[in-house]
C-alpha cells in the first residue's frame, strides 16, 4: 500500500536527520531505526521465498523515495554482497526510478553484481533495456552471459538473435541452456538447424531445453527428431518431446506416443496422454483407458500436499476430448468429483471394443 505524501516527507526527513544530526541525538537515533527497518525489509526481499519477496517489495515501494535513496547508496557499497542484494531488491520493487542505477550496475567490477543487475532489469519487462544488455552476451563470466541471454529472450529481443544463436555453442552448459530458452521465446525458425544440433549434446538438460525450444518454434522439419527424442535416456527429454509433438499436432506421432503412454516414467505417461488428447487420436482410446488405473506416485505438490498421480487425470481429459463424453474433464473440481468423472469414463472404456491390430497401426 502506497504511503501518504506526509508520511513520505517524514521518511525523507528521517534520512536527512541521519546525515545531519549529531551522533546519539534523538533525531539521529530515530533516523537510524528507520534505516535499519529498510535494511531488514530489503534483506527479506533478497533472501525470502517468492511470496515474501513480492509482498515485502510492495511494502518497500510504498515507502517511496527514501528506500530508493538507500538502495542507490547500497549499490555504491564496497561490499559486493550488499550491491547484489540492492540490485535484486530494486528489481523486485519494479519502480521505474530504480532502473537507471541498475543500468549503471551493469558495468560493476564484480560479476555477481552484473548478473544481479541483469536479472533485476529483466523484472521490468522493458524491451528498451535490451540494447544495454546485449554487450553482456560477450561477458567473460558465464553467470553474466547466462543471465543476459535469458533476459533478452524474455524481452523478445529478436535484433540480438545472431548473438544469441552463437551462444548455442558456448563452452558453458548454463549459457547454452539459456540460449536455447531464448531462441524458443523469440520464435525465429531460422534457428532450427542450430537447435537440432543441440539435441546431440551429452547434457540431458541441454537436450531438454532444445526439445522445448523446437516445440515453441513449431517448425515441422523438426518432427522426426522430436519423435526420436521419445526414446531419449532422460525422462524429462522424453516428456518434453511428447508435449512438443502434441502441441505441433503431429499425426505421425500417434503410435510412438501410444508407446510412450506405457513409459516407466509417470511424467512421460502424463505428457503422452495429454499429447494424444491434443491429437484427437481415436485409435489411442484403449491406451488412454489403460491409464485410468495408473497408480504411480507423483510426489508433493505446492497446491495439493499429495496426489496419487496426474497420469489418470491427463488420460481422462484426453478421453473426454476424443470421445465427446463430457465437455471437459473437471480438473479444478474437488477430488471426489474428479474421481466420479474418471469412473464414468472407465465405464465407457469397458463398453468400447478393443481395436484390431490393423486399426491400431493405421
């Protein structure tokens, strides 16, 4: 909540008192307490969880100019850790007045501060900042390059695509991952050949980012490679490949996706079920019906402390879409209602004759 002009003026006076009042005077003590509060709140933003960062950053922004003065001063601190924290807090606050000192911090001698300033500027979502960030794609520090390429991708900086593509072959895995994410976000299909080369990386994380980028780019020349990725040794690559094939409506992927619906990984089975639903593949109904009894544990979720699995619900939603049995699976309904919908679809499955081998292969 934004404070009143009167309170803002009082805060500014307190800071002035800290500078002008005699040591240990009441005015100086009150001002020091005010600054200590700002410092404590800033620390919560820099180190707290997501919700703490957001709520505390809103509180700090509501305190007005004194907070910006404090953070600008912190960006000049001799302690690099304090400069990093100040940059992160300015980014979370999102006050446009905080952008100029962050731009200055892009030239800081410490790479951690430069990386923090890049990430903070990215929070503003302003494409106008892209030209200031572009030179950092050649920064000697991999953390700075990784942060810069990620933010430029988020800003949709297509004019830097040539520089970003070169980072697809950066020595640092972190930078290559960021470049793949950026290429997918920018959406220029001219990058597809370079992304396909990334599928040959020994790093599963890089291969996964490459698959995700190809799915976002949507170039159909990548479909054969995405089908092959369904057999990747890494479960996340297989899962991402299934999702990409579904989003790209690859009719030739129905059989490989039906096989993926029996994958040992529950994440892959769930993605395959969703993809088959997106394809509207009637011949996949038996494979989806089999998933209605899937009992693999899915672990802990932030929204629901424990769910038996998401595979059944993905399969149920796909069946609802393919058969038209219900307008949509009630994914956000209470657990009892979701289970009732699954039972209804199970009855439909029991009444559906199994297809012949010839029908399955068509």
